C-alpha cells in the first residue's frame, strides 16, 4: 500500500483537517492545527507531504521519526502540529487496514469510562452562575473556567479579588460534591500566580491550569511547592525535552 494524495481542508472559524489517500482506497483523517495559525500549519503539511507521497502508510512510527527529527530545526507549535495531524491520519489508515480500533494497536483499552468537565468561560462574570448551573443540570460533575480576562502586568488587589469572587461563585453553585478547575492561560507573572493560587486555595479547585507561561517551566517547581492546589500544564509544549522541567516539578 502506498500514499497517493494528501489534502488539507480549512474549516471556519479556525479548524484544519488532513486527508491522506492510499492506492488501496483506504483513507485516513487527522487534525493538524494550531489555534489562530491554521493556514501556517497547512503550509507545513504541504511541505511534509512531499516526503510522504509514495511511502507505505503503515510505517507510522518510522514516518513520525523522519518528519519530527529529519530536519535541522525541530519541534515548535507549527511543525509539531503538522506532524501530529499527519500521524493521526496514518494511525487511522492503520486501524482500517488491520481491522482494529487504534486504541487496540496502541496497547488496548485502559478504562471503560472517563470523567469529563464542561467549559463555562469566566472571562466576564456576567452570566457565569447561569452557565455553571446549566452544566450541573446537564449532569456534569465538574466545570472549568478562566481565572480572568486581560490582567495588569502586576494585578491589582481588585483584580486578584475578582478572580477569587468568580471561583467562589462556582464553588457555591457546585457545592462540595462537584469540582471547579481554573485555567490561568499564563496570564499572570510568577509572583502574581503564587498570590492567586494562595487566594483560591480555600475554595479547593480541582486543578489550576497553566499558571505560568510555557517558557517559564524552570519556575514551575517553586510554584508547585508554594501551594496545595494541583497544577496542570503542557498545552503549549511540543517535544519531550520541553516537558522535562514540568516533570521535575
């Protein structure tokens, strides 16, 4: 089996999908996209496609190694996302070729169910209570919200208090048997992040996501040591080496 064609499809408002065809009629789909950079990732897929045309699609790991490490410059959001979308499409082809779900090819199922949360925004406090209540009514046991919208480089006491107030609203509606997670999106500096974490700690967030920017990974361990709130990160990390500081934390 050989790869004969690779296409990409831009889908408004910000999505990009990749379709890989083979000479045996098996087609695979993937999603190579970075939010706000779909057209740039599309160009990267076009460049990588030059290597893949004519190749055996079932050599999935081999192609991942070549596409990820075969050039002088590696990783980064654009290249990594382009490779990831292609990788998804190749695994899709492999699953169809072998007549098995991809999770079986990757070692088998791990669990039969998984807990999920609902996203409720939170940039603006107006309507937050109603959004959370609606998700509770829908049966969700956890929600995730933004800590804040744009903040000052050094947040004022009022801005910090506003974060606490929003999380407190969520906690009041959710009660002690449900959870709220808070996404900081790296919008706070290291000192401000520590201050906010300490302020919301009594409200028992399930976790706080990305309290620091991804390039501040060397500061993560100190932040983890300053709070009992679980820290989630990694959304904007693209290679194994970039995860090392987070793992050390």
